[in-house]
């Protein structure tokens, strides 16, 4: 019996709530073996980001090749990629190794509001990385930034932006509704065949650090285990919703605390 393996390519969060650390926790909670390629070191806590140290592109390439040369990776999750040359290294690695599934979380702004993606990297993300993805998972501000438009405020506008993002070359778009308003937080899964609305009750908690990282890595974990795309998204959404609901069991930091990745275990 083969072991399902997922790879995260992302930044390291020194406080452990987002980035590589959140991804590996999510993989483990989902019953998937996790490997990692670090793109940047973040001096970060629940209050925000105080420093970013990019990993040289050549070493990102070395990490990618080391993992794929030995491990049977079933799915790749890509998170924070702040530099244009790092994006190029990742694109070349994906083309070289051709993983079966790629989940791209276009991280531009941290939960704290800190901007994580330099402007000249946005075009590279849009033009070279998105076309290689099975699914991209922007929140409402990120979807707007990718299209250089205002943030969508209606269901029709969200679906329209989703279709235009789909036209960039990915197979599906999941626009997350966490930045919206109202009693429900509804995500919209946009595919060539149609749009699926995925509502969940909005949970009142300040502890939402790492939610985007967790959702995208949960999708990758389910794909690595063999789930279809829509099923993977539904399972991941349920997992993240439960992790947010359990977040207040923790008392971590003084800002936006982490979600509870292992809510099913303790």
C-alpha cells in the first residue's frame, strides 16, 4: 500500500500558525505524509510580519529536485512565492517533474494585513504559475488584485471574477468568502462546467491565522489521497470550518491566533 504524499512550497512562519508549518500540520491531520520546499523565512507572529528573508531561487530548485527525485508526490500545494525568480524556479520544477495535482494559493496579504507579494511578481504569478494549477484559491481581495479590479461584493461579481481567473489557464478557481459579510461565509468553486456555492456559518473569532494556507493544503491532501476535485474542496472546507470553530480552545499570542489543526485529536 503506497503512502499518500503531499508537498508544500511556501514560506516559513516562525510563529507556527501559517505557511509551511500550517501546511505540514494539515497534511498530518489529514493522514498524508508532508514534504516541504521553503521559499522564504518569515519573522512573523500573531500580530504581523516583521521581516522576510527570501530563499535564493537556485536553492528552491535544489529542494524541489531533492524531493521529487526520491518521493512519490501525489499533490503539490504552493503558497507564498514573493520573488519573480523564485516563481520561475517553481514553474521550471513543475514542468520538469509534472506532478499530478497542483493547488495554488496566491498569497498576497497576510491575515494581519501585511503585504507579502512584491508587485512585479504578480504578473509572473498570473502568466506562468496559474496556468499550471488544477485549482487556485484566492480570497476576495486576492481575486481582485489578480485581475486589477475592485473587490467583488455580490455573488454575480464573484462568479464573474472567478470565470475570468479560470480563463488564465487553471482548471478551477475557489474564491473564498471569509472577507465577506453576513451570517454565512460562502466560497465559490468555479469550474468550466459551472459554479458551486459552498456556504458555512461565519464563526466569530479573532483566531483565523493561517486559514488560507490550511484550506489549500487540505485540498492538496485530499487530492494526494485520490479524491476528485470537488470532493477534495468540500472535505477541505469542512475541515477548515471545524478548525476555526475549535480555535478558541487555544490561547496563543496576542493578535490573530492560529486555527486548531488537530481539533479531531485533542
